[in-house]
C-alpha cells in the first residue's frame, strides 16, 4: 500500500487527531472529532488549559461544562504541552491565533511557531491542516517551507503530496450561536495537491456532516477572507446609514426590518457600537497586507475599517449630546455601560468596542460602571487595562445613573428594568425594542 492509501485507511478507522491550540476553535473541534469516534490528542502552550482539561474544568463558558467533562472522562482524549508528541497523530490540525501587529500587519508568529513544532516531530505519512484564518498563500508559501526545513534539519526529507499531506480548512465557528454547530456547519477543505485534499476531506468526514471540497488551499483561504470581508463591509454600510438616518430622525432598525420583508435580493445586516471579536475587525486586514505584494489596494476593506472603527466614538458623542439635552455636562456624569462582551450571550471581550467606549467616557471625566452577567471582572486586554468589576442591577442603582449605554444585548439582562428606572438609555443594539411605555428617554446610537 502507498503512504496515501495507508493514511486514508487509518482515517476511516480510529485515527489519532492532534489539535494544536485548544481555544474557541480548537476545543469544539477536538470535541467534534471525539464525538465522531476518533482519538484526540490536544496541544497547547497554556498549561492552565491542559490542567483544566485533565479535570474537566470548563474555561470557555459558552461551550457549556458538559463538553470538558465528557472529554476529561474519555480514554480517547488527552492534552499536553509536550510538542515532541506531534509525531504520534495521523493528522495534525493547527488552530492558533492570527492577530494583527501594531501596524495592522499580520502577526504570523503563532502559525510559524506551530509549523516549527510540527517540523521538529513530523514523520512520513502525516496530514497537516491549517485552520487559523489568514491570507491566501499562507499554507503553501509560509507554513509548508518551515515544516520541510525543520524536518530536513533532522534528516527527515519529505515530499509533499507523496509522504506529507498538507491542506487548509477554515473555521466557521460562531461562538454563542446554537443554530449551527461545528458538526453541522459545512466546512471548506482545500489541499496543496489532490492527494492532500482527498485525505483532508476523509479527515473532516469524521467530525463534520458536510466537508466541501475546493480545488486548492488558496481557494479555501480566500473564501474565508471573503466571508469576513463580506460581513465587515455590510456592517460598515449599515453603520454609515445609521448615522445618516439618525440625523434625519429615522430609526435605522425599523428601516432594516422593513427592507427585510423583501423576499429576494436583500440580506439584513445590523448596526452596532463597533466591531469586536477575533475575525471581522482583524481578518480583512490580512488580505490588505497581502494585496500590497501584488500592487493592489483593498479600498472596500479600508473604508469599512474606517467607518466601523469610528463607531465607538459616535456612541460616546451621541451620549454626550443626549446628556447635554438634559443640561448635564459629560464631566461628572454617571454612566452605566451595559454589556462588555463583543456580542450577545458570550464572555469573549477580544477587541470589544465596550472597552474603547468606557475609556472615552473616563477621558471625558465621567464616572463609569459596567454590568455584564457573563464578564464579572474586566479582564486584562492587549490595549486596555481597567480595574472594574460588573455592578449588580437594582431599580435604585439604575436610577442613580445619568445614562445607561447598552453596548451588548445579552439575553440575561432585564431591559424592562432599564426602561422603568433609567433616566436616559443610549441603545446601540435595539435592545429596548417593544419596551414601550418606557419611563426612560431612549436614544438609538
Ligand atoms: N473565535 C472564533 O470565533 C473564530 C472563528 C473562526 C476562525 N477563527 C480563527 O481561528 C484561529 C484561532 O482562534 P481562536 O479564537 O480559537 O483563538 P484562541 O485564542 O481562543 O485559542 C488559541 C489557542 O492557541 C494556543 N496557542 C497559542 N500559541 C500556541 C502554540 N505555539 N502552540 C500551541 N498552542 C498555542 C493558545 O494558548 C490558545 O489556547 C484564529 O486564526 C482565528 O482567526 C476564530
């Protein structure tokens, strides 16, 4: 049997799947392979995560405690910080961060470090798949050479497509969404060659219902970037319209609902206080950076970035104007920010616009508290360091603020309480929709 045939056969039996990076993407993926009957060996540099997985402690709240308990009690799952064990799996999937550097340039250090780790342990007959979101070309031009170089340094000379198989398969995780899971969301798969694509499709058949084969790793990489740019641009468009309609005294939310009654040719996107999370504020700029190599500009991405980045300041300006109508100067005003996470019903604060909004209020001399049932303590963030804890809600507490600014529309928050007791609500999410009659004055922003 050829190396390809052997690996193909193993993937249909009880293969060992190595997953590097056990975060928002890697952990549910590990669970999906485990549920599909595979053995799973997780790798992470964060010892705290490895310890938590050994005891079944859940460190990503939105996934629920059941997942980590299930994995901890299974003899088909374990996790380690020992990267020399990367020689063991039949397939290795890389799910490490791809953030932006200080000048909005791609920070590929995590992917390159993982490629080095793989190269130091790789053996003939393994499949390596990159899942981290990135620009087209990363898998072939950046990751593969590092793996081959590290392997060659150990006198392991591998031929891609013959005894080493490499593919890209973008993650489509949407934390907090229950209508689609890792298992039910169709998954794009594109290899560096046909053999790699065949094996990667066979691999993902074990974890997801519908792997979707594309002709190359580059197509899969570009499709992921397209998905995120599509969202960034459309959100920017409605954010711009929101500002225009605000000036005209028209409720943008009602306008979108009205337009969405058209059964074809329209897809609703909603405005907000600014972008957050790991994907939409970051990934489009990966393409911007790569496009420069080809002498191309990404004007839609730049414009969307400009508009979306301005939104937190717009929310603050609208609040200040509304306070002014109440003859209240911003300095000394008491503000309650409702919601710290970047989107509803999760505890993820990465790139959350709430942090910038809070900092702007502080800079204006406001007294600021926040309430978020999912984020009890303001975590340490790359750009923001604030010593705050979530305050409890009560009618008296709410009435003591000059303004309540709804940044995230968590389901667990009782918006009726705001409607009945706040003086002024600045609502960036339409969370007060239908809460009439409302004692508070509501300003949509
Ligand atoms: N979070 C999402 O909703 C989402 C959705 C789609 C795609 N993605 C993409 O998936 C990738 C991973 O994102 P995430 O949200 O899971 O990140 P995360 O920060 O939640 O998890 C990454 C994990 O990798 C670990 N890690 C970092 N360097 C490592 C290394 N050298 N070796 C082993 N482990 C290492 C970290 O400790 C962490 O546990 C990113 O490229 C992201 O853009 C994320």
